[in-house]
């Protein structure tokens, strides 16, 4: 089987910072000039979201590089979430999955268009993915993540990630305020210019 189509299951350990447009541009230029941040990927991703009553979500993602079904357990503001990623060989399959999910007991939510720039940053011997994201009509975000085999690795990686945010002089998001912004966006508001 082609490696790019092998499903994956892991724990995503990630923290985020909300940025304004000027800080986003400044950091993007900083990363381009700093060899410690190794450019890894640039991608535009369209995502459809479906949520169940337990706040887990299913995502259908398509970009110029990927077409995949993603399950994430828990809310978007949690530091550690179980993730299962199933790559699809053809984007047309998403149309069928989209139809299936609209007929299940999951709620469709407002989708996103994300422009992301990923960099690898080595800290304490681990490669972290540092991702600058512009989500149209929603927010500018810097996200730092590590994909782990189990939940207990969070004890190691959460402090490391927090230290990287300190090095970058950025504040980690307040979970409650971030969820308020998410819910406003889902309900139809454009939150891109909201104060941080």
C-alpha cells in the first residue's frame, strides 16, 4: 500500500496563540530569516466540520496535497487530543462522505479555509511543528504541536511547547475566550478583526 494512504492514529499535543495581522507578518518574516525554523510545508486547506454531542469532531479536509477524513476527540482548546487520520485516494470521495455525515446524528458546522506555513523547530532534542495559520474570516494563529504515540507524553511536551512560546514572546490562548470566538464564528460572525 502506498505510504501516503496509510491511516494514522496518534495523540496531538498542541498549544496556540492568537495573533493580529501585523504580528503574523512579522513572525512569518522572522521564520523565513531564521535557520532554526526549517520550512516544512505550505498548504491551503478547505475543511468541513461535523460535531457529535460529546464535542468530538469529524473533519473532511482537502487541499492541493491532501484529501482526508480526520476524527478528533475533544474540544479544540484542549492541549492533548486523540486524532485518527484516514487519507483518501480521490477527492471525489469527500462528496459522498459529506452526504453521509449530513444524514447522521452529527451536526455540520461552518467550515474553514486555512492558509498554513509549517516549520520544524528542534527543542530539547525533539522536532516540533510550528505552524503559522491564517483562517479566512476567523483568526491569525501560531500553533506548536507534537504528534505522540500516547497521552502520557504530554507531561514532557506541554512544558517544552510552553517554553517555545516564551522564546517567541507570545501568549498561549485563553481556552474559554478562544472557544467563545470559535462559537461566534460557527454561528456566522467573522471574527478576524476581533481584539486578542
